[in-house]
């Protein structure tokens, strides 16, 4: 089947279909064979994904809720800035001192089930991971490992990679000898088995820190406690499954890798790093942007954000970038926003973040709103783009 329609009517209908949301397209597949063939075509799927990714993305939130049986993940909820769920009749503008987005509603898109428990208190084996509409959720297996999800441009397949410590000798937090391994699982392959890479990772990775997918590569955070000097972020190219190093931004003082956070935001790689001051707990955060991983990558400073810092503690994570707002996750259970307005003074650029405190959760099948701020001990959150990518 040709990638381009031969008739004008087909071209017009394809252009219209490309601009529809995923839920509508799934229904329109049943209208006729021609539309089903168009929507299922790989060219259409990739074009639709590029168009949706260029627009404002959604945010997926998995609240961790305390209960009698421990801590559970209530489900995956979709949140979009400034959009209220059907049936939410709250007059957000009437709430004095609150921004409208501070009373938004997150809508349930996938229940996790009552038996999906979160191990420990707020610890999980890895964070949520996202790539082209596919989401990798945390497992209940704890250990010295780190996961990542990405797309291989050569095979057109999606892969899950798992870094692990094959052996460790000495104290767990500071072993005197260790060996490393990496294994890969191809999503949807006939042989659903993990296979090890030809070469092991060159440096240790911070356990539990999910890799960031950017430009056909997975980027992991190095475990600098096990090294005399951290070389940068560990790069794993999915095309040939080779390893490399992405140098970090030129921070002063040196970059605290354990406290840094990577994210892909609208086609750019963003890292949020703390600037520790002499007084414990004081300081601020910076965001740096990198647009390419090859040909001597360059980092550019973007924001300075006022929030307390602590050594090796990841306090702030970039999540999503909208037209004039940067959304961040302040662990364990706050959403923050940094407004990007041209012409602001230095004092305004360093203004404290606005905290998200009144997010409600909506179940579309039952029409019920759920509010459990006192029971929510933490949540995981990632940027998300709905897609037609098959598994």
C-alpha cells in the first residue's frame, strides 16, 4: 500500500483523520474497510504520533494510596493542564488565591487493581517509563537494577532494557568489587525472553532510576558513589545496542548526579540539577537543555528555580512542557509549575514554584470523583502521548 493516497478525497479524509484523537480513531476503524486500512497503516500511525507529540502532551499520574493492606497504586490517571473532567462543576475562578490548574481533575485511564501493591513505603523498583504511547509500569521486584523503554529505529521494535549488578562484594552501599550486566526484551517478539547484550555496561547505574528515552537512545544516571569521577550519563543506543557516555552540563560546582533528573520535553533533552549552597538545605535548581546526542552535544541553561536542595536527594523532576508552563514533580507528592514569561526580571525568574495541592481523581465509567489527599503518600508521574502504536 502506497504511503500517499492517490485520490483527492482520500487525501482530504486522511488529513482529517490525522487530527483526531486516538479514541475517535479506534471507533472510526469500524466505519469502513478503507478507513480501517488507513488508520492501521504504519505511515499513518507514525504521522499521527508526530502530530500529537508536537501538541500539548498529557500527564499520567499513579497515586500511591495508604490502606489497611499497605500501599497500593490506585491506577493510571490522565491529567491535562487547564482541562476539567466531564461533570466537574467546580468554579475554579472563584477560589481566591488559586490558579485554575491547581483545581484540575485527573481522569482514570487504566485501573491497576487492588492486588497491585507498592513495596516498602514509597520505594518501587523503578519509575514509570513512556515511549510513543507505551507505558512501562513498576514491578514489585526490588533489587539493584534499573529499567528503560525505547524504540529501535532499525528494527522498528520497542525494547525494554534492564541494567543489573551481576555480583557485588562488600557493603551494599559501597561495594569494593562488582560486575555489571544489561539484558534486553523485544516487545511483541515471538520469543519473549531476555537476552544479554554483547558487552556489559561500562559504568554502574543508579539502581531504581528509570532511563530516559531520547534520540533513539536510553540514558541512565551513573552511580557516582562507586566512581572516583562520574563521566556523565550512560547512553545505550537501541539501534546497535552499544554503550556510550553523554557528558553532563557544565555546572558549578560539580554535578550531583543522584540529585539530577533527566526528561525528554517536546523534542529536547532536559536535565534538572541542584545548586547546593553552603548552608544545608539552601540553594536552587537549574534546568539545562540538549538538542542532540551526537557531534559534541551542547548544553544550554534554561531556568533557575527556587526550591531547597539536599545532597543526593532528587527533589525536583521536569515532567512536561506546555506553551508557557514547565510542570515539575516535587517528590513525593506535589506537582509544581514554573511559568515561562518573556521579559521577566531576575527576581521574578527566581520566584518560588506554585504547588499543586487540590488535584481530584475522576472515574469516567462511574462518574465518581475521588479525593484522598490525606491518604496519598506519594505519586509517580510522567509525560504521555496517546498513540495508535500496536503492541
